[in-house]
C-alpha cells in the first residue's frame, strides 16, 4: 500500500531529531535513545455514560511498557480539535448510532479530516459500523458494506476466525484459526464505492452466531478484520472483540502498530 506524504514527513521529522541528538549523547546510548521511537499516541473514545471497562480493556492491550501512550477522549474534545496531537483514534464497541450522535456532525468531520490528513483509525464492533459508508451517520472511511443489516442483533458468543496469510503476518498470529468474543459486530464484505480503495481482509469468520431469527450460514466467510488506507491515513476494522478479557490481545496491539506505521 502507498503511504501518505504526511506519514513520511512525520517519520522524517523524528529521524532528523535523532540525528540532531547524536552529538549530545554518549556513544553507548546514542543508538538506543536517539533512534528509539517515541510511544504511539492513542486516543480511546469514551462517550458520556459509556462503559469505562471498554477503555480499561483497551489500555490493557496497549501498555506503555511496550510503546503505547493511551488516554480517553470525549466527543467534546474531538469537536474541539484534539486529534491533531495524536496518532491513532480508537472507536470501541457500543452503539455506532449513539457514538455518531455524541460526536455530532462537527466531530465526525474532524475524524474524517484527521484520517484523510495522515491520522489513523481503529474501529471495534460499533467503531467498525461507524467506519463504513452505508449509514447516514457513518464516516465512510473504508469501502465495505454490512451484510445482513436486518439481523444486526444476531447474538453474542465465542466464534472462530480464519486468518489470512497477510493477517497472520500483520497481526503476529501463528495459528490459522483463533477464538474470539463476538458481540453483534458488522459482517463486512467489499463495497462498490469508486472513490475508496479496496480493503484487505486479514481474517474471516470460520464459524458464526445466528440467534434472534438471523439466518444460519450467513456469517461464515464474511470479513472479521479488515485494513485499508484512506487519504494519507490508515484504517483497521475489527468486527469481533479481541480486547475483551481472554483476548487474543495481540491482535489489537499489532493492528494499532500497523495503523501507526510501526
């Protein structure tokens, strides 16, 4: 995939800073300190009255000890332009419609511009619904359609994902199939938008859930994890919940790293 100009300039800036610091550091610390990458700055959306456990679970997946700096962000802060100071925005699970309503038109425009200009977006469950272009309130960051929208409330439970070859590489997964918690996330398929690039599937559903009248056999084979570029930024969408207790948490950490270009 082609990386955006803003991302290249950002990396170049840190490289130049490292070179400037070299004369100031001792010979044994120059490589380890000056060339060390700064933490990936991550904002985790938290709407008013939202479940703080979602933020806690994500922070557990993205500890500072391995190069992440996470903080919660409110809709008001996004509307006020705080995204320009961070690398990755995570929109977690919940209700996509409510997330969109709390953000308002201005907040959604700010997210759209943030990614287009080189920021990165990670959506989980509701956050993935929000990233698609199929709803009046959605962001249109990824060229995907939601399969069987009528039966979105198809139930919760454990499912198996089938990793693609690139998915195993990008997300640092050794196994061809992994077990993960599902909670009514979108079943994704390639969309037909001509103004958006085709996304790449990193994992599909190997098994499915079909409760509350949802038809059987629809979920297996649909995309569970997708990655794409939007403008100068990157997008990763997770339909299930690898951040939940029990994981697999490394799928989240690796996806955020890819989004941030690390």
